[in-house]
C-alpha cells in the first residue's frame, strides 16, 4: 500500500480547485546505486480523480514525472463538505486511494 | 462484485503484479469498467523520440506553435529533478493534454484525459535530464495542437 496523499480541494465561485501531492519515489529505471547496480523502474502509471462517482480527471504518467508527483487542476461544480477521491496505481501493481473534503 | 474483481485482475496482469491489492481496489469501486481509463499506453510512454511518441498518441502531425495553448515553464531550471509545468488551452472541447520532454530517454511524461466540466488546465512537475524543449500537446474536437518552450537545465534530474 502506498503512502497517503496530501489533497486540498477548495470551491470558489462554482469551480473546485484540486491540488494533490502523491508520495512515490518515481524511479526511472535509469538511476544507479553507488555500487553501480541499476534501480528498477518503479513509478505511478495511472491516476484518477472522482467526484460524485464520475471521473473529473484521469492521468497516465511516465518515468519523467518528478518524485512525489504534484497535480493541480479544476472542475466545474462542487460544494463545501462534499468529497473528492483520488486513486493511483503504479507499474508494480501497488495502489493508493485517498479522499478529501471540499472546503468553501 | 465479480466483474469488478475481474477488472482488477486484468489491470494487475498488465501492470505486472499486486493482484490482491488491485482486486481489493477494484472492489472499492474506484476503477469501474464503465469509466475506466484506456490501458496505460506503453508504446507511447516508452517512445525514445518525439515523432514516435506523437505517432503512438495518434497525433502524427499536430498544428504547431499553437497560440491556443499556454505553456508555462521556467526559463532556467536549477534542479532538473523538479521542473514545474503548467498547460492551459483556450480551445473549446479540450479532450486531452499531454506533456513531453524532447531530450529525455522516454519523451512522454504525462497524458491527461479532460472530461467535460473539467478545466483545460493542468499543472504538474517533470524531471529533465538536460536542457530540452518541454512540449505541450492538446487534443480538442479530435484535432491535435502543439507548442514548445525550451528550459535550460543547470543540474540534471535523471541522476546516475
């Protein structure tokens, strides 16, 4: 199970802005340890953000996304007190899901 | 229930393991068949060259230097490991936004699907091995548009 995400969702004038910070090493598979051994690729491949049971953003990532991936976007709608849920899977099949409450 | 678990299993096979967790994940209902994202585009994400990546995304000849895309990147990145990239578009009906780094070993960094009701704007952070062009590719009304900006990297982010 991955480490918890930090999520901030805030609604302003009918638009909800979502900021997500995932915790993941995002290994490219090209980095070497001090002794020269290659660190295997290990990175988030898919992210999905849901609001009221529908996807408001879906992403596919490659190795070029920075360690501890950050995402910001916005969608129409949302009210204070409602939830957004975010989930990711990585190339080793690990996953993580977290929820956040929209603030006004 | 069984349908969701089956989906979890299928995903687990394509991503290579972690079946138990994914079955659980599917059970939670976050990845449902009805709105599941297309499978991770392995061909596109393992592309070593820009043309190859564009081809894999079905964007062989995008309209270049698009004024309809606002790509925000730093001119100089002191740390190539964390380069903020923001892409926005004024085009109507934006369906997809992709970010590429033309000199990275794997050029495609991310593909975002933008459903209706979601703003045509995403911000994230990418790794850059050296000075390169960051490319924003936007699909709107089935057509592709592209713009690029150079980012000078003083310390690479794909360390060895």
